[in-house]
C-alpha cells in the first residue's frame, strides 16, 4: 500500500513503485505490461506512447552534439556528448579539435538515431 492507501506494484524495468494500472513508469518511462485478467477488472488496454523520429534526432545532433540523445530521453549520454563537443570545440585552438570534433559530431548523430530506436522499441534491446 502507498502513502494514501493506494495499491501499488513495481516497475518491471527499474523496480520503482507504481500505482496499480499504471501504463508507464514515471521514473524510467518503461511501458508496463498489463497483468493477466486486467481487462476483466475494467482496465483499458495499454496505449502505446508517442514514437519519436530518428530523423529529428539526427538533425538535433547535427546542430548540437548530444541533443539527439536528450530527445530520446537518454539525458546522461546526451550531457556526455554535449560536454565532449564543447571540449572538442575548445581544443580547436590547439589544432587537435579539428580531428576530434568531427568524430564526436558524427558519433552523436549516429548514437542519437540509435537512442531513438531504443526509445521506440525497448523490448528489442
């Protein structure tokens, strides 16, 4: 039971507590599978969350490294790519950035598109 006497279950992905009948975990966003017999208890079947576009992730990562990951809700990875992009851009003063920045930039675009695939189809990964 929760604080207010609500029935609770746990997320199948991260284990955090959920109210009975929750479709998505508020902590990790993972889609919860309905328990057997939930349709007979008057609960509606789960609806899928909005899909995100890999093309938008690539465009965002093209503009700023890390934004593609952030668009796919991979905040930590997005911040790492953002910091790597800033460091690579700053290192252009020492000429090494001219090699480093394109690597970070391309990896950010490819990684952003793959992050959206993980977001859209979590059961495959």
